[in-house]
């Protein structure tokens, strides 16, 4: 902090006042205004989703955050900062985050449509935990008809929800083919879309269907799913290898609302 010395009213002894650093007083920038012209940014955000990343045996994590206007952006926490931030940054908590790199969002599959993404550095500060009134955003599910009509981007990940209508080819165990389950989801308007889950994601659904005892529908919610255009196989919604979040008849608000 900076000390400001002034003379007292009697002109005898100085009075010391403490002022906050200018960086603390600086207003937070809305995410839509973030660009790569500088690194001295300050944002107030809520953590929407977090996922772990393992590359070359090194662990890191990434997250999507949202501001009070509902705009979002992806943040990368590199391996060297994993231990520092992995217990501090928690889903659904809000934070002030200050000073970070701003990079072009050129990922093959983008979790956010923001043209930039952020990377935390050794100089990044994360503070003011849960002192911001930012609502947790509901998933924005992609309309099945829009998918069929080609109104989507191949480099962007989407949220998908529907009830399992039928199940096709299933590879239960790793062999000449990867573990997979092919099925169709049906939305509330009876539109249908082909889906494929691979490896661990497939095992989750296969196990759930094997153990399911009730006659009710099986609602599948995928967050950050990718869409593969028609070619050798039909137009298909599928999981990514690490980013996709899969919920099967879970008691989450999105599934409860779908059931109404």
C-alpha cells in the first residue's frame, strides 16, 4: 500500500493515510471487451465448468468462466501453476482474476465463442472469492433441427440434451474397435439426432443401461459435445476425449427441466 502523509490541522504531526494500490481500485472489464493489446486486465467472473488436461504426463486444467452479462471465455491454467490454483479455483465459485495473457482462441474445438482465451501466469492474482453476484448460467442446448440444417460450426462445442430413442451398434470391450455405443436422442419436439459415445463415456452409458431397472426414459445431457458432419457415416454428435461432460438421468436442473 502507498502511504500518504499530510500535516495535521495544528501543523504539528503528520497523519498517515493508507491508500489501496491502483490495480485494486481498477474496475473489472467485461469479457466481451477483453483483447490482446495488453496483459494488465481485471475481470470478475463465475466458474462455469472445469476439466483436467494431461499431456505428456503433465497435468493442467482449463475452465470456462462467465461474467455478470452472461458472456464467457476459456481460461488455461498451465502445468507449472496447477498446484497453486487447482484447490483455489472451484466450479460455481466467483472470483476476481487480475493480470493474465490474452491469446487467440484458435483451438480445434472451442468451448467458448470468444475470439480470445486467457492463460494464467506467475503474476496472476485470484482473489475476492464469492464476493460477486453472478448467476450460474444454464446450458444453452443446441436445437436438433439447427444441427440437421447445418446451422453450427465444426470447431465449436455444443450442449446437447434428449431422451434415448434407440440404441445401435455397441462395442463393449476394447478390441479391433474402440469401446463405443451408437444411439439416437429425441428432443421434446420428437426431432432425432444420431450420437456416438467413445471409450470412458461409452462405458458410462453402457453400464447405466445394463443396470437400469425402471421403465422410464434415459435422458442424456452432454456439455461441450462435438458435431461431426455427414460423410462415410451420418451426421453425428459425439464426445471429445477430455472436455465433454456427460450426465445420464442425473438430478441436475437441466435434466429436471427436460422431464417437465
